[in-house]
């Protein structure tokens, strides 16, 4: 009896160990440390990668579209001309992180991924989520820091994970160059000439994102003053009266309906941005220029913002910049007509 | 006294707001004596419609609450007992999901709120329980839960970057986006519902009596109850369709009014209307003034309403118990 219990425990332990797949990759593997400090063993050249949320999907698309298993949200019809053909028909698999999982783990496993990547907020919740999914699905799960300032480093990190270091270097260099150009431009604009900006969302334009929110981050990065202050980081509602009181010089919107109707809405009249025609609709295809998702797509948003916020100081040909960015990051060649359709001029 | 209170609340609502204006300037603009164009835009297009909408919605929700409480002979009833808020919420979020224009979203909310109550009434008739309070309430709970499930489904299907925040804000209730046209469209429906309630308020009071007593007074309880339910539903659906879901007003304000007037419906209803209007105008003034960004009304009314309601319970509000 005395010997029986340890023996039974030993047998049980052996059984459990045998049930664990011992890094079930056929080819060579590498071990990476992700943004949460977790050490994860992954295939050296993962061919089937699942992106956990929209920001990761956009980064994965830019770095290694041939490894995509699906979209978090399927692209809309109007997005398709701006996407590589091989990704256009990929299925919508749902999201794994953030508010409300819409992905069934069995669906995920049925897609036979080698690797799950996420690109976004790094905190205890997401670290724990990565651990849990990794345990439950027995798939390596790598989380990369999604903050704007860390973007060049994060692109390199993700490229290393995906086994496309060279392509990652090209994109990261572009990101570094974009930030450097933004800083150089800002150095020529005194603080007094920086516009007050209101970010309008929703058909009424009354949803916004405050300072420090990831949804409005690049407005501050481009040196403008976001008029909306808030303690929280999420979206907020305001009234037209509050916008009148803020008197923004520029309104950036991501809502087509609002951009079309703001000129006729009596409660928006008299606001400097409306009076001077400085209401700009951010392009959104295939990915938004301001956010949606907050990923590498914001790099071209920085250049677009520079032209809209500082028309006197910003130099360069925006159409050529856009065509160059879409060729490098999205792998699509846009002719002049496609660029003007995108920019809406 | 209550009317004076409402007048003061309206004055506060017109005077206070995030756009800085001196009282003299406001009065000049209101009197049509010129003033700044910007101030005129803010007052005529933003602040006045909003204060008016707050008064209308507050009166509508509170009045409907008092009517429902009397008809169901239950002080815990609020205007959404038959699922009208849940239905209107479902209609509106469906409109947001479909990307409809704002007026169409409001119309869908209004229509769906009415449709849910029509369904509840139809169901109780089909169950041969027409007019029976318990059957009505149970059907209301069931259909309301269905509409709630519909809201959850729409949230799941909505674009998380764009539509989901709009849906969330709508469900928390706000008057931030009110325009003149919204007030103009909701006003007839609200008046059409409140007018019969006001005109018949003596008779409606008899509905609070036990069934046979009311009948012996010559009241056709079944038909009158149906009429009150229809009128109160119309009023609630119209209010919710422009303001989003605002809880507590319909439950709490009638109780506050009862402290002033006692339980008789003919006195209770006018007091409830005035008190509800003034209450929501004040709460909405706070909603746009306490922070730089809007505080959703549903949150404020709950934060104010729950403690007040509990205090009333603790005082064993003599208003209701005979």
C-alpha cells in the first residue's frame, strides 16, 4: 500500500507527459521571447498563421500575406481592389482577443495554424489570454507590442517571428523614415501654428476619441492638439455645443455620411473648421488612415495628416506617397484614378 | 409650486452649457436682438431643442410610468414592463447595424417599440387572457427578453470599430445629438399619448381599485386599461426613439410625485408630468456640464435614481399603501 500511491502518481505523471505534444513541428524551430516576456517555441518558417485581432491581421498581411489563414472580419466589396488577390477570398474567422471572442477554438484548430500572432495592447489580461489559448489549443501564441512609437521595433519582431526578416527590415525602415519626416516637419511648425483638431465619428459626428486614446493617437503624433480630453481611453460622446465651445480648426472624420452632411447641419455652423472648409474624411480602404485598425496602416495616415494639418509647410506629393505605400505594404499597384478615388479628391 | 420648479429647471437648462455665453447675451439672442451669430446657432439649434427634448422625454417617461403603475396596481412597474424599451432598443440598434440615416433609426426604434407591445397584447388575447394583468406582464417579460437577445445578436454582428460604440452609447441614453427635427417629430406622438391620459385621469384612477369596485362605478375596466396601455406605450416609444434607453425616470418620478400629491391618479398625473420634465432637464444639464464630454443619461438617472428610490422605500412612502 505504501508503495502503491507513489507508483500510481508516477504512472499518472507519465500519462500526462505522454499526452502533451512535444513541440509538434516537423521542420526547424526557433524560440522567441514575445512582448510579455514569455518564451515561445515556434516553427522557423510558419506557413499557416492566424492573426488574433484586426491590427495583427493588417500587420500579417503586410509582412507575409501568403501565410494568412483568414480575416478577423472579411474585407468589404469596396476594399477588394486594394488587396492582393490571394487574400481576397479568405474566410472570416472571427477575433480571439478584445471584447468578446467571436472565434470558436475548434474552428481555429480546423484551420490547422502553426502559430497565433497578436499585435496590440500588452498587459496582464492579454498575457494571460495568450497563455490560456496556448495551453488549451496547444498552439504557440506570440504577442507583439502595438503602441505607435514601438512600431519599427514591433515590425522587426513580427517579421522575425514570421521568418521574413528581410521584408520586415524594409517595412521597419519605412516606418522609421515616416516618424523622422514627421518630426522634421514638426520642427518647422511653431506651437502656435499647430491646429486644434476634433476627431468626428458616427453619422452625427458626435462620437470622438480623447487624448491618449489609441483611436486618435496619430493626431497627437502629428503635433496637433486633440480638443477632446478624457480620463478614459475609449470612445466618448459629446454634444455639438461642446464642439462649438472647443472651436476646432480642423475636423478629421472617418464617417462618410458625416463628411457629406456637416456643411448642411445648422448646429455645426460657425465652427472654424466648418467655416473654412477644413473637414477631412480619412480614407479607409482597405484599412483606415486614422485607426480601424490601429496598425501599420497608420503610417500613410501620418503623411495624409501632415498635408491636411500643415498645408503651408508639408511638402511632397501625397498621391505618389500613397501609391508608394500601397505598393510596399499592401502589394498593390494603384494608378492615378485609383489613388484619387481612394483619397476622395 | 411644481410648475415654478419646472420653469426654474428650464431656465437653468437654457443658461448652463459648455459653450461660454453670458446670461445677458443669452437673453439678447432669445429676444431676437441680434447678438453673436455663433451664440444664436448654439442657442437655437443646439441648446433649446435639447432642453425642450429633455422636458418632453422626462414628462413622457414619468407620465407613462405613473399610468402603468396605476393600471397594473403595482408600484414597482416602469414603462418598459411590456417590453416597449427593449423593442425600441432593438429597432434602433438594428437601424445602426444596417447603416440607416438617423431619422430612419429613430423611426425603426419607435415602430419596433410599438410592435413589441402590439405583439404582447395580441398574445394575451390569443391566450384568452385579454386584459388580465398577470398574463400581460408575463408576455411582456418573454417578448422583452427576446428583444434583448436581438440586441445582443446585433452587437455581435456589428462592426466593433464603428457601429458597436454607437450601439453602446444609444443603449445608455443621451440627448447629445438632439436636433429641432427630432423634437418636432416626437412632439405629436407624445402629445397624442398624454392627452387621453390627462383627459381621462379621473376614470383611470378607478383602475387602481379592485376590479369589481371599479366596475360598480361604471368603468369598463378592460377597454380603459387597453386604452391607457396604448397611450402610455405610444408616449414611451416616442420618447425612447429620440433619447435612447433612459431607465429609472418612469419608476422613480411617480413615487416622488406621490409624496406631494398622494396616490389619486387625477392629481398624481399632472404632478408627475411636471416633476418628470423638470427632473430630466436638470439631469441632462448636469450630463453636459459636469465633464467636458457627455455623461450618458442612463448612467446619471440610475446613479441618482437608485439611492432616491431606496430612501423612499426606507421611509415606507405612505403614498402608495392605503
